[in-house]
C-alpha cells in the first residue's frame, strides 16, 4: 500500500492535494449549515449521472418507443422502477437544493471578491440544471410533458426577428415531434453533461482555492471580539459532516422512490387536444405564471416579449452581481431585500399555479 | 240581411281556418328580409338555387308561401330526381318523398289533414342545414327536440288520440343518456326506431325487429328461447314487455329474481318451474360482479402504490366484456350460454385479482427492502454521528 502511495506521489500531485486539504479549514458560525447545500447539489448530480447511465441501457429516444421503453424499465427491468424514480426525484431535489444554495450565497454575500468567478460559474451551472430539467421532462414522451414542451418551446417565438428561428432550433422543426425528442435526448445525455462536467470542475476547484466565505456580519463580530473566528478542519471533520448530509439525502431519495414512485402518465398523442392542467415542472411555474399574467401589450410591445426580456435582463443582472454590488453596507442591504422580494415573488407565483388560481 | 249573415259566416270560417293552419306549423312565418337572411346559410343557396326554385309564382319582390299540403310534393320534385340530385351529392338518397307518403304524416296530409308534419316543419324553410351539420334540427342530437315540438304538446296530440309523453319518457332513457350526455351519435333517437321520412310507430309484432337492428344477439337468443312462442300466443310485444318502449332504463341484474315488481317478478313468483334457472343465472352474475369489484379495488390500490398493472387491467376489461355477454345471454331464458359466459368472466376476474395481489405483494417487498436499507443507512448515520461527536470533542 505504501509503495502504491509512493508510486502515485511520484507521478501525480497526490501529496500536495492531501497536504492542502489537511490544512484547509472551514469557518464555523451560526450560518455554517448553508455550506452543505452545495455539497448536497453535488451529491444529487452524482446520483443523476449514475442513474442516468443505467436508464440509458434501456431507454429508446424515439416517439414510437420512448414511452414504452420507460414503461418497460418500470415494469420489467429488475429495480428499474427504483432507478427511474430515484432519477426523477433526485432531479427535483437537485433543483431545490441548487436554488437553496443560490439564495444562501446571495444572503450571505459569498459572491464578493475574490469569489466572482465562483459565483458566475455557479450561475451558469444553475442554467444548465434548469436545461437538464427542461430537456429531461420530455424524454418519457407522456401527454403532459409533450404539451408542456410545446408551450415552453413556443415562448421564444415572441422575440422579434430571431424568435421563429429559435423555436425551430429548439424543436428541430415547426412543431414538437419525435425529432424534438431525439434532439432533447442528445442535449440531455451528451451536450449538457459535457459542459456541466467542465463547469462543475471549475466551480469546485474555485471553491477549494478560495475556501468558504465568511458572511460580513460574522466578519464584523470577529473583528469586534478581536479573537480569531472558529473553524473546522476540512479533513476529516467537514468531510464527515458532508457525508452525514449525503447519507441523509440518500435515505430521503430511497424513501420517496419507494413510497411515491414517479408517475409515468399516458403516452403522448400528438393529434389529441391539449389536456387540462398543462404546466411545466414546479421550478418553472413562477415564470409560467408570470407569462400568463403579463398583459397582451406592454408599452405597445408584445407582453410575452417584454416578460422574456425582463427574465433575460434579470438573469444577466444576477450573473453580473459581484461586479454590480459595490460591497457597501447599503448595497448589501439592497441585495438582501431584492433577493427576499424575488424569493417571495417566486413562491407566490408558484403557489398561485399549484392552488389552481393560475388556470 | 241573409246575404250579410252568410258573408260574415264565410269570412269567419276562412279566418278561423287560416288561423288554425298557421297554428299547425311549428315554424313561425317570416318576412321576405328575414327569409333572405336565413337563406344565406341554406344548403340550397350553397348549391346555387334561388328563391324561385321553391316560390315559382313570384310577383316582383313578393313571394307567396307554397301551399302547406303541397310542400312534400314540392320538395320531392327535386329530391326524387336521381339524375338531378347526383350533380350536388352522388350519395344523397332520393326516396324521401315516397317514404314520406308511407308515413303517418304523409298518409294524413294526403287525406287533407294539415296539422301533421311536412318537410319544412322538421328541416326548416329558409335556413335548411345539412343533416351532418350539428346545428341542423335533424342532426341526431337535435332530432328528439325537433319531434318534441309537436309530440310533447298535448294540444297538438290530443286531437289525434296520441299521448304527448314519449319525448319526456325517452329523455330519461339510457338511449338519451348515451346520445345527449356521451355524444354517442350511434345511440337511437326518435327517427332511429320510427324512421325519419317514413315515420310511423312500429306494430307490436315488429318492435323486436326494430330493436334487433342494434341488439342483434339479444334478439337472436330470444327468438330461439321458449319465451318467443309464449309471447306470440299472448300477443305480448317482445322487448317492450320487460324494457318498455321509450322509457328504457339500464337493466339491472336484480331483475333476474322475484323481488319487487320488475323483470321476472313482473309475471312470475319463485314457484314456477324455471325458478332454479333464474336463481342460477342471478348467482352467476352476482359472483362475477363481486369478483370484478374486488379485482378493481385491489388493482386500484396497487396502481395508487405506483405499480404498473397493465396485465391486470386487460384481464379486468376481459371480465367486464364477458359480463356484458353474460347479461345478453340472459335473453336465452336458460342456464346456457349465460353460465359459460359468466364462468369465462370469472376466470378473467381471478387473473386480474392474481395480478393485483402480485403487485401488492411487490409493494410490500419494496417497503420491506426499504426498511432493511433504512436500518443500514440509519446504522451508518449513527456511527458517523458518533464519530463526528468524538472528533468535535477532541477539537
């Protein structure tokens, strides 16, 4: 074993990495719990990769076979029901944890210098996670997903000039067809994982490079007390804490999959009228409801176009937040209140759809 | 003076007759402008015909209404001409007028009775729509309403000694439910049994033939049954005796028995010779229904637990189909073929039950598996927690 270690140390910087981690410390304070959200997101991502790879062995990406292949996985493949349910539940939990991570970073101002690139890579990862969700939703080729994708891919059509071309690009034709399914499958299992792996590696590397950020309020308290802040060794303390959280997440996934297996619904019928209650996955509901509530015309422009522009500008502002925020007491307060308002708005819009008022 | 009295009497009679004739038609009279507006949507307008096609005695802008008694013949002048009609629609029938003459309406109008229906009473006069148009008064879902305009009106029916109740009775029937609630346009409405242009009530001996147009198997079994001869000898209408004519409700398995005043119990008590057959048929149907209900309940539970139970659902559908067959086979008034049909249904229901039980067992297996996994995970978590505590104390 020792000789294997020596063999490795001669060829790879294993010793340096171990040494770095052994000396690394994680701040300990009343907000430390939020540090685990990123780790949980990573855990769910790994679960997605593993279960996705297993599903790939039986899934067939064509309009004629997709639904039946998922049905086959759930009914005939040993533990197929479990793998598919875990994949679906884990995807949803991952989105939830990613949003929790995003808002905790926002409220704790962890995006400040020198962590600008960590924040930006995180924002790009959030976009990728949502793209994973959007493309994966269609893959079982069921009725609800088919019509929700038809509605979702229609949204860019309101953009002048390039809108119709964007819709064609998304759908692989003028309408959602088997071609769209194949396209989404390719994006879901090849393009997005490829980009995601690179971005995730960058993000994790940057987190390791800069360490965990201490919130401004804790920094001030430490300064006032004139004593060094409390911290925890990364190895093994923090890693074991993280492992505890991952194991809890695994138990939750297993329980959800066993007691609430993910439904398959009925096969998509492209000629059938749209069923009642079409709606996207829960994490798109706030945007879906906004698009429904926006008036047909806003300042003489198409309402839907205005909403799309507003979403895009909002996303861009979030991406550039570390550059925009001057890191003064006032600016930090503005960011906190804006984040709280955004969170409240998203929750209210989602609630409106879920209680049926948005229909 | 006498002359004046005669003139007054003649004028009064003329006015009275005119008023009576006007009251006979359910179509209100229209002005020329209204007629032109209605004609814009008329199938005849679409075919290129104009006002003069029917109003051949027009004077300038004045179009006299065709005489009521002459309307069927007027319509028939084109609609019986096969070579003329096929230029508009090669599929269109051209026997409406001869059929009308065989109807009660047609026979009465030939006798000069103007209070019976003519073409325009059912089809309209100026806004005639194709029978395939859901807005047309003769579209299947609208036929009963159209007939009811006269046949549900006691004032119109009493002079002919006809009841005005059939439309109301039909509206409560299984046929009305199928047609109006499920929009099943193959379900029978008035014209399906009575005919449309040749409308007439079927004779007692013909009722079964009319019902047999749809209920083929029931009629076939009944004809071969001992009941056929008996009903004929007593001049009892075959289907109507048990099912009524217009107010046909959904038959119940409980009719096969001696309770109440319906089904077998209408004429028999359990002292008759065939009582055992009736009881046997009823038991077979009850057993099958109980098995279907149990399978449906357990399949539902398995489905709610997230199981795929397609095979069970298919078997349950088969069992339900066999129950329909068994219920139809009751018309043989014998133990067979109902017993065989019910036995096949029972076998399918048991297959569905077995599938449901297997699925529910699988649910239990999964839960037990999860419980075992949870014990291991919990054990690991406790160990990890203890380790973390020890580490924290050491710090």
